[in-house]
C-alpha cells in the first residue's frame, strides 16, 4: 500500500505544547529529542477499540500505526486527507512543518550558556538546594512550583536540562514546549551525547527492570550539577530542583558534589494505584472521562511506573515524604521545608 503522508519534519504537540520534532521519510519516523530514536509508521486500516481514541480522533477506525521499538509500544492515529496531520489516539498531534514554521522554531530559542529568567539576583546570599525526587506523577513539579510561587525559591527543572530546554520553568521566556519554556541553543556535543545515553541506557533500561551502569548516572549528574552551581553562583537564594533520581548511586554522586547545602526529598506512596491514576488523568487531559476510559489509560501507562530504588538509612540529608491522595501541594511543601531547616 502506498504511503499517504508527506515526507518531512513534523512537530509532535498536544494542546499547543510541542514535545518534540519528528522527521518522517517513507515509513520511518525519527524522533529528534529528548533522545534520538527511530520509529516505524504503517498506513492501513486498524480497529479503534479505545473509547478515548474515538473521542480524540472522531473516527471509528485508525489508518496509521506508530511503533516504538525501544519501548515495545504502539500508538494509533488518523491521517488527514491532505497528508499533513496525524491525530493520535491520546490527543497528541503530528503536524507537518513547512520551511517557514521550521525557521520560526529555530529562532525561538534561548542560549544554553546563559538561559534567561526573571529572577532578581541575590548572589551574595546563597541558600539551600532542595532536590525533589520521586517517580512520575508523585508531585515533583507541583511542589516545586508551589515553593517558587509562595516561598521565593528559584525553580530549576532537571528534566528541562536533560531535554535541552530552558530549565527556569515559570520564570523563563514563554515557549511551546511541554514545560512552557523554549529550546536551548549552543548545547555542547558532549552534553548531547551524555543526555542521549541517560535516556537510552538509563531511564529506558530501568523502566524495563534492567540494571544500569552507575557511570551513566554519574556522567549525567556531573554535568547537571555543574550547570546548577554555575547558575546558582549568578542568582543565589534558595533553590528547588525537580528531577527523579532513580538509584542510591546517583544520589550519592549528587550529595558528594553539592555537599551540606543539599537536602534531598523523595516522594513515595504506599497507596495502590495513586501513581497510575495521576498519570492516566494527566495523559487524558482536562475534562471529565468515564471510569472505563480511565482504567484503559491506566493499563496502557503501567509500563511507565516503577524503577526507583528505595532510600537507605545511611543516606545523609535525604528524607522520604509518603504521598496520599488527601495531601495538598501546601502539605507536601511544608513537610519538605521542615527538613530544610532542621
């Protein structure tokens, strides 16, 4: 069957926020960030048993299948009649970018060596560094934002560093990325290679339940905390860093370099299904969904949970906050602050 889509560069977005770009040629899709990955697209007729997929695409059948070999994961979607747009079952959209759109995206960038932000420097008053770790869906981003808005913390998003985005979420020039900030330009090749290895040989392997070479974590955190220290020297103040640290070896690396200024808080939960439910609701977006659709989403996201090593008793300045459904961002933030000043 002939391929129906246009070859070229597509942006992958949802609700106006761009996650990455994809270069499509024939039946191959090449994701450019956060880590390069070749995917496989197929054109045909595929059933649509997913009720949410029907709502997102408006079609009873899909005509595109998108396969991710590294994750062994498949998504489906509907290709528009002009071959320029694929609406996926989870609400994300692949949209063809002409030369003008690509040029505009390339122009809307921030310098990696000096990412702009709205913080007023108080470099002479360096405070504490509160590092909030925990699995996806535990509330790292929400807690960090609360501390930024209510306690005056500099909010530095660790995953933005990994993905090549301005890390100053909520205080940087507005961008169309998932975090609301713009891509960085001038990133060194060494940093690109280390971040790529972190994604492919670190996060992906640990989510599969496989061991990870400690050097993968060390190489990444070496360059991440060097950037944190450089930026902290300019801005001063108390800092909150939101980023999942999956192993004791990685936490040891961070503590060794950041020293007594660092307090690490790990968000966990003993409540069954709390993480999955939060991830499912996040993936489905705003609006009411049925219990059946929510359960479908939770089942699909089950591969994204797990992998974080437990905090051990001999880890200094490291604390666990047990998250429950009843806890508010204020509750979590106040507990984290209590460790900061003990």
